[in-house]
C-alpha cells in the first residue's frame, strides 16, 4: 500500500523532478517518489514560500496555480481571512467569480 508523507519545514527536499498534479481546488501539488510505494508530497505554493509553520500562504491574485514568489504572501490565519474579506467586493464588481474560484477555502 502506498504511503504518502507531507513535506515539513526543515525536511530535505527529495532529489529528482517531482510529478506536478493540479488538485481539484486548483492548487499545484508536487509529488516525489522516494521509495517503492513511498511518496512525499507538498503543495507548490507552500514550498515556494519556505514551508512556513502555522502560517497561511495566500495567492495575491486569487489564482491558486500562480506560484510565482511575487504572487505569494505569508499571513496569520486571521490576517488571511481579512484579506479574503477585502477581495469580496471586487468579485461582485464584475471581476468574475472565475478569477477567485476556490480562494474562499484557501488554506
Ligand atoms: Zn488566500
């Protein structure tokens, strides 16, 4: 049976190119095979942001697959909630719901 482990702050990044998967909520998941039936996984935006402990990695432009460092922001969960509250009026102002799809539940 396959075993999956999430990469944590301070873990060495496994060697080799990871497999890139887009999750159903639009995030990019990296998956390394580290042994027979053994995998290490990490969401790309968290890795780019340095795997911050107890913090939320926010996508400034609302696109969960846009993991350029300049699009990412490391926030406390309360700061993060207020950031999302702040973008709500823009979605109602013709920005289109598609642009912000999935961000309401962004971890
Ligand atoms: Zn966010």
